[in-house]
C-alpha cells in the first residue's frame, strides 16, 4: 500500500528519529550539530513531495543527506581554514624575539658540533636531502650518515630542557670525527 509522503515523513520522525540523531551524532560528535543535520536532511528529503517513498527508502535518503552535509561542511571548513587568515586579523601579534633567540641559540649549538655531524644535520634538515643523498654529497656510507645524524640530534637535544630552556652541557657529549 503506497502511503503519502507526509505520512512517511511523520512515521520516520516518530519511529526512526532517535536512530537518525544517533547516526548524525556519530558523524559530528555534537548533539546540537546532529539535531541540525537531521532537521536539514528531513527538509531536503521531504521538502518536495516524492511519490512511492517507503519508510526504509526515506530513511536511506535522510541518512545519505546527513552524510552529504557532513562532507560538505568539512569541505567548507577546510576552505575557510585555508583563507581565514586573509579575512581575519589576529587580535594580538606575538613577538618573534623568543623564536629568534632560539634560532640563534640553535645556530651556536650547531657550530659546536663536530664538522661531519653538523654537515649531516644541515644537509638533512635544511637542504632536505635523504640519507642516501647526504652520503653521496659527503662521500661516506649511509650507515655513517645515520650515525652522525643520531649523535648530532642527541647532542643538540641534550642541551635543551623539556621546558625549552638551555641546560648546562654535559662533558663528553660530542664525538669527534
């Protein structure tokens, strides 16, 4: 027996409304957003009369409309994240002085490394070369490059406390080449 589209809509909301809300909640993680999505999906599905719509088909339409809205929102949010800096001025600008101090400090610590360790660190993290690329440039084995990188990073990180401040260097950290 074919039911009118408004009877199907009423039955869907009464019988499956909670299930649709839970489905939307799983996709959004927000009760309010889930309720908005279900409401909008119901309007999209039943905004114009559809002939021959059964309860299972109507629920499938609404679920698909919910999913499409979540996907569309994430696309819009992603687009907004990419262009938001063009439209919104930051309330306050942080000083770059601490970052400059850290860069200068890192430069000084890098100069304290043995030459091959420093070269490997610079080629890897500044020139973005692979281990094999560094080995080719320096004329050493890949294993040696890995060792220099490991030793150099350990030496650099040992001079920084977890809170980001410089600590006293322990003697014997540098291995000469």
